[in-house]
C-alpha cells in the first residue's frame, strides 16, 4: 500500500496592497485609464510558491484586511491563487494600503504609497487563538521581508521576528524601501538581527548599496554566511551565493524587461519551491531554475503572470520522487 505523503505548511507574512498602474502622462489634460490590481512583495512570492508546490504544501498568506469591498476582493483573489486565508484577520475601520507604480522605458519602477490606514500594520494585534497557534507552531516554512517587519509597530516587529524564527525553515528578503526604512543605522541593525535568525536570506545588490554603500558582493556574502544558512545576493547578470558555507557565483542570462515589478519576488518563490521539494537539484540548478521564472515574469506587465505563462519547471517532474 502506498504511503500518503504528509502535506507541509508554508506561511508567507506581509502586506498585500491595491495596485494602480498605467500611463498618466496625459492626466494633466484629461482622464486616463488605469489598471487596478493587487500586489505586494510577500504576496507575489506566495503565489509563485503555491503554484509550484501545490502537491506538497498548504500555503498560507498571513496579513490583515478591512471590511471594505477591496478587502473582500483581495481575500477572494488569495483563495483563487490557492492561498489558504484562515490566518487573515479583519480589522474594523482599517483598509488595504494602496500604491501606484510607474515603469520607465527600461522597465525600471518608481512607486508612490498610501498606507497610513493599512490594516496589515495591525496583523499581529491579538491574533493568536488555539487554531492559529497550532498552525504557527507546526510551520515548515515561514517567509517574510523587511517591509513586513517595518510596517508594524516596534513591539510587533519583534514579535514577527520571534514567530518566524520558530519555523523549521525561515526565509527572508530585506526589500529595502527608502520611504519606509528611513534610519540607515536602525536598518543595518535590523538586517543583522534578522540574518542571525533566518535560514535563507535573499538580498539584492541595490538593497546593499542603499543600506551599506558600495560593497564587494562576494565579501559581503562571506561576512554574513554561516555553515547552517543560505545567502543569495542577486545582481544584474549573476547571483553570488553561500550555500551552507560554500561560496560561489552563478551567471544568469539577461533579457530586456518590460516590467521588473516582481523580479525578485518570483525568484524567491521559485527558489524556495526548489529548495524545499527537490533535494537532488544542486544549488546552481536551483538558482537558474528560479531565474527562469523571473525571466518569464519580467516579460509581462504586472507582478503575477497568468498560470498559462508559467515556464515548465524541471522540479515539478521530480516532485513525486
């Protein structure tokens, strides 16, 4: 008799926002058409992870929303993307945050944010009941970001870091934002503290430049690597990594980007899928496979590409091994 496989639990924590995008160059003269969608760093990663790990993981999205129509549609979208919504808290008189995104001709992004009334800031307020506690204490993977931590009050920032550290595997992406991480010294201390408590640390070189200034990528990775962690530092055409103390570099193919909105988020979701499911794939293959999804995502507008546009993953064929 074939043994039934144990379904694992993954929690992605953070803020999903209402996204406005479109060309507003003529807005000073007349109305213009804008696209309304949902997006957020950890949400984007959760979607791609859930698509790649549906047979092996229940993927939870942990946040807070309001009672408004946008919140209702947002939670429905989570469900439609196969994300479990049982951890989501509803908060009276609070709403999803909103941001607008503008892309230049090279696909580079600029953002404007409105999040002062964001419900996600309160996602850790009195949230633990017996059922939620059981899910958190038996979590196989917990993923969050520097945005997830910084939108919270200081006491809840510490609580989030503590909860995340109790998972069997904890992954983190700093995702530095100048309008959010306003104190560089505080940001450096937060990065150092979190890095000591996570198993997988995703870093972009742009973030490192903003946080630490000009730094040698390989030297930076070596300085924060340990025998029990993974560091992935993404640059334009290569990734510098430390894989349980082994440091190396992988050259990745580059293409012209239409929209880089979820380049890092999709990479992270795919790498986590490869790392947690396919133990026979080596680190170079895992990085290149994750980059394949990134290449597909940046060819399209928006953070989430249609399921039909997902590249075929070699790992999926090995999932039942």
